[in-house]
């Protein structure tokens, strides 16, 4: 097979998967998250919205991870799955989710949002949204790892938004 045809096909696949976009009214890509979202603030989830959900999407999954958490190799702050593909985002402080939304376990082993809380220095926080061709058959409290395992082979779109946070110096 011609290597240019294969490369073009792979580029098309990559472009389709990356078409989904993710944004927030609370911070910009690579920018600082406001204290209100953090554990030393009000510990409320950010306003987050998405566009360009691929046609054929049956559900969405959203994760929030701090890969800079020391000694534990990352900390999961938010895990949601089976969000409706008709949903356009989540308002700041959302705790009441549409029926059918799965609430996964965060790093504290509880469901729901747990805001940035770096013990020292500045950390990065990655919001990742996955458009899926099926709803995930997972129980409430599923871990991020369980969600990621279940979505393998079913991702039709993906987006990422990264913000940073550092606790105020006292």
C-alpha cells in the first residue's frame, strides 16, 4: 500500500478524533485556575463547555487529573461518564447531573469533584473529554482507570484543557 495513502488515512483519523473542543469561562488553556475552584477556596467545579461533538456520539466521559501529585503518580479529581451527547457543558459548581450520568470516584475515594490541592508548588490539571460510540456499562463509583479501560476502542472524539494551580502563599 502506498505510504502516502496510509499517512493521509491516519491523519484523517487523528483529525476526526481531535475535532471536539473543550473550554472554560473560568480559565484559559495553560492558564491559572481561580482559587474558588480549589480546596483552599470554595472547592467547586469550573464552568466547562464543549463544542463539535462528533455525530454518532452516544455518551461523553470527563476526567480531571493532576499528573504532578508527588509520590502517587497522579491524582484524579473528577470522573464523570455517560454524560448525554446533547449536553453542551456544565455550569460552575454543578452537583446535580442529568439522569443517567455516572459519577466516578476521585482520588479521595468519593464521587464528585475535588478541587486542585497541591501540597507544594504549581501543578497542572488536565480536563479530558471523550466522545464515545456507546454508553459505558460501569457502576457508580467507578475509578478513572475503569472508565479509561471501558472506553478503549469506543472513542470517536477527544479534547483536552489544561490549567495550573498553586496555593496562595501564607
